């Protein structure tokens, strides 16, 4: 049994293969995301073009997708979050990380992917890098001239700050 590349731990034949072969449609935005990743792994370029909205299909760059799919060593997909995108929704967002090697370089492609349901079928609309989360300080800010929190008795600027 060949495990599905999408990371579902199901067999490829029971998971993404029926979607890629057009035997069934993705029921959720996440299922479409997983099948699109599997299509990259399997170099199923036609499926990638078919799963973008019909009005965008003419601008699909088949050569670029083929090069990316075939010149990458796909190493895994991790779904971080899904917002909406269920069977009864009309839109959804899937945040994911796709790991691959390209020219011996390890790459983590982190994306917020937007999906839309058109006439009952899910399509990948757009993807963008997520906005960085702001760093939140856990404790009070230590001033330069205050005693060092390490307990040395020195001023912070003369101790741990340097």
C-alpha cells in the first residue's frame, strides 16, 4: 500500500488519487489543499490547472508548475490551521507548510491558501505568506541602569546586557 503524500496516513488510492483522477470532487477546502500537494508530488499538472477557478485557468503557467513539481524533492505537508472551508461553506482558508528540497536546499513553503466553492466545487483561488505574529514580551522591560535580573548586583548594562 502506497501512503498518500498529503500526510493523511491513508492510502493514496483511498485519499487523493480519486480526486486527482476526476472520479470525485474534494468535499472540503482542506481536502483540495491536500490533493493539490499530492498532485505536485506526483507531477499531475493537469489537475493543478483544473483546480483553479475557470476564469483563471487561461493564465495557469503549466511550464512553471511542471518545473517546480519535477525539480523538487517533496518531503511533506503540514496543515497548521483551517478556517471555514467545510462542506456547507462557500469559502475557506488553509494555512500550511509544504517542505521540499530544491537544488539540495531545504525549503519550507508557508502559505495561507484561499479557496472558494463555485457551482458546488472547491477551487484554489490564491495564496500568500502569512503575516508574522508580533512578539509579546513576557515580563517587565529591564532598564539599562536597573540591577541585573541575574542577581549579580551589577547594573544590567554592565552585566547581562553586554
